[in-house]
């Protein structure tokens, strides 16, 4: 089943002679199994690793064609004959494998190769011989004459020359890529140098800006410290003034109290004396002369005592 699917896809890709998407292959073959189709294509690619053919995966699908290193032979034939590209690709397969069974060519190039083989036979490039149920295809003398090839060995040499040219072309491509890469790397290095220079310049400018900002901050700090010092000084002066005013007020209050006390003491003394006199007078009327005399002495002592205490307080 898988082998049959692989052969169908191989025939379809060769007969289409164009890129075919997996969806197109599904539609033509009549199945709906993308995974199986992909597996068959991978099998085809493995099958043709050692042949002149290749299954290429393109952006939009797959196509069957001749490997690049053998395109020189095909191109030469295409330029020198009126044979179309599809027929020429079939002839290239025959030339490489000859003698080859027709069934094998059909298996590689699909059923359309029957028409190609008939056309090539009519043109005299190949001959067919019955071989069992199929035919064996050989290259006719016209092929060797037309393409200036002497024998089968010459064909192999031609393919080797093509392969060599392809390798040389590949080497040249690699060298060109290397040169472009060197040029690109040089350009990148120059760009990096320019970037480094710009970065260095940017850093220097940033450093200058930071130094300027630092200087401005220091100046601003000095101004703030000066203002704070002035404010502190003003506050200290206010505090000192307030203390002086409080001290003056306190002293004034003390002086005022002392003055009031100084005025009040004589009045109190006068009152005491008057009270004593009144009391003495009243006592005289009630006591004996000896008692009055004793009382007068006592009152005098009390007055003197009060006077001494007032002096001490002052």
C-alpha cells in the first residue's frame, strides 16, 4: 500500500513537471492523508539519493527534477535540439542508466515517459528491444554522434565533468559567499567601531553632565545650609530676645511686689499699734496699774519683734 502510494506520487510529480502542493496530490490521488503523503515523499527522496534525480521541497509544495550537477548535460541537449525539457529529462535518465528496462524508466518518469520514449525512438536517439514483458532501452549511435559522446564510459566522464563543474561552481559560490561574509564582517566591524565611538562620546557627555549636576547640587546645598544657618540665627535671636523680655518682666514683677510690700508694712504696723493702743486703753479701764504696766511692756516688745522681722524680710 505504501509502496504503491510512493510510486503514484513519483509518477504524479514527474508528469506534472511543476510544484505540487500536498493538497493537490491528495485531490489527484484521491486520498485524505497528509502524513502518509509526506512519508512517501521522504521515501522518494531516500530512493533517489544515488540517482541523477531529486525531489525538491519548495515553498508551496514539491517537484521532481534533475540534480543541479547534471543540468549541464540536459541544458546542452536542450540548446542543441528541439526536444522539450520533459523529454530531455527522460533521455538523461536513460543515458545514465542504459541499458535500462522501460518499466524502470516509467517508474521514475511516470506514464508520460511512454510518449517520451516513443518520441526519442522516432528521433533515433534510442532503440528498444523486447525483454520479457517489458522492453530494454539502449542508446542509439545517433545519441553518441549528436552529443559527441563515444561510449558509455564517456557518458560517465561527461557526468563527472558536469559534477566537477558543479562542484567548482559550488566552490566559487562558497568563495563568493565567504568574500561577501568578509565584507559584511568588515562592515559590521566598522559599524561596531562607530557604535563604540558614539558610546564613548555619549559616556563622556554623560560624565560631564553628571559633574555639572553634582556641582549645581553642591551649590544648592551650600545655599540651603546658608539659609538654614540664617534661620537658626534668627530663631536664636528671637529666643534670646524672648528670654530677655521674660527676665525683665519677671524682675519687674518682683520689684512691683517688693514695692507693694514696702508700702503695706508701715500701714500694717500703724494698724497693729493702733489696735494695741485700743486694746491697752480698754485694758486699763479693766486692770490694775501693775497689769497695765506689764501689758505695755509686752506690747512694746511685740512691736520691736515685728519691726525686726520686717527688717530681716527686706
